[in-house]
């Protein structure tokens, strides 16, 4: 019975991964992350292993790069589809690229927006947390008197919707 449950959970997780990396989505790629034991690698859509399991965490490819964590300290960086680091793993937090921007945080640092070359675009010194862009808006949070409040940043990092919500989701088709 437990084996059936584990298999069903594995199939469900695989389907969720395929949906999140589906064609037509910005994350669309020919490579999909797959977990083997405690490590992640990448397979082709036909199931062939392309990058052998070597990462402690792995995200979907977006625009030719994927966010991965490596080593015992699980520092995040970005690889190309050949498995070469294009942005070295030096971050304690990193998002996938969306709209050409990813958010990263170094140990003891503040959230920073970078481009696919690792070049800093802007910093968010008063921001507690930030998520990937979706529909041109990125959710971000600050600590307010009543706790964590969420708002949204535009493409240049300027607040478009000031922090006022206890929780938010992603924008899609102009709505959140």
C-alpha cells in the first residue's frame, strides 16, 4: 500500500513539474529537472538524461538558463543547458529569470535584481522578500507595524502598488 502511495505521489510531482515547465510558458525548455536520490539533474522531454544528478536543488530553464543550488551550503547560481555555470553559485536566495530579471540575495545582503549576465540592475534595500516577475509585476514584502505587508514592483524596481496586503499571489492577464 505504501509503495502505491509513493508511486502516486511521484507521478503527481512529475506532472506538476511538466506543467510548470510546459511549452508556451516562459519557462518552456527542452530540459526538465528530475530528482534522483538527494540530487537533481536534467532530462530531455523524451526522458533521456542530459545533465546527470549533481545539484542539491534545481529549477526550470527560462531563456536558456536555470537556477540551481550546489554544494553542502546550497548556494544558488545559474547554469546553461550544457550544465556550465553562467552565474556562479554565491547566493543564499535566487529566483528564476522572468522578463530578463532574477532576484538574488548574498549572505547578509539585500535583494538585488540581476540580468542574465549577472549584472546588477537595482537593489531593494528595505525589502524583506521578493518573488519573480509575472505579467510585468513582482511581489515584494516589507516589515510594517502590523507585520509583513506585500505590494508590487514594476520593471524598473519602483513600487507600482505599495505594500498593504497580508498575502498576494501572482499577476496574470492584468489581475492578481
